[in-house]
């Protein structure tokens, strides 16, 4: 099975960004593949997925979906990614 990771090339950049939070040591976290697949099914491109995962949750909060990912909240993150679909 090929590993899927989040690689983002931000507008105006020539390089891809591979955020460290998606890795557990040298390997991608087990849930990253499911998150990428859910994003693709929801119609999110890589830049939008990155924005969803790194945006603050709530008006006054400082937590992000990547924080939930680090804390083992995989299902919460996958649900939030699916709900971010532009098709909704």
C-alpha cells in the first residue's frame, strides 16, 4: 500500500510543504491516509485540506484539527474534513 501524505504547494511557491504534524517519527501517522482519502472524496484540494487542518477551531479557541490528530482524535478530524466539502 502506497503511503499518502499531505504535501502542499502554496500559491506562488515552487516547493512542496510536508507538515511535520502528519508524521509519527519517520512514518506518516496511521490516520493520515484516511484523512487524505476523505478529503479527496469531499472534493478538497491539498491547499484547502491544509487550511482546514490548521485553522483554529471556534472563534476564541487556539486548538486546531491537527491538535486533535496528535491527541488521537482521528475520527473527529475525518468527520470535520468530510464536513468541509465544497459540495455541501
